[in-house]
């Protein structure tokens, strides 16, 4: 169980980029508060008016993060 999992939150609309960027701040704070290892985080654009906030975490931490901050989707990156 040492795979890396990317968790994703989708945002749509004219303010999607700003919202996703702000969401990442809170996700990082959550990881720090709960002393969980953060492998990567940031935002990405899928299309005009569609931005994603993401965290990459160890598989062992997925349940904790999922239950608390409810990502829309996730996938294995390694």
C-alpha cells in the first residue's frame, strides 16, 4: 500500500480558477493540521471554465482525506 493517489475537486464557471486555487490552500492546511504527508498539490485546467484542485497523497491516507474533504474523483498515479 505505497501507491500514490491523486484526489481531485472540480470547479466550473468564470471564477473556477480562483476557487480552485483557494481550495488548494485549505487542502494544504488540512494536510498540515492532520500531520499527513502531502506529495503534491495544485490546480490544473481541463478546459475553459473548468479547473481542478488536486492533492497527491499516499494510499494509506486516502480514506482519511476522502471522508473529511470529499473529492469528486481519484486515480492512481504510481
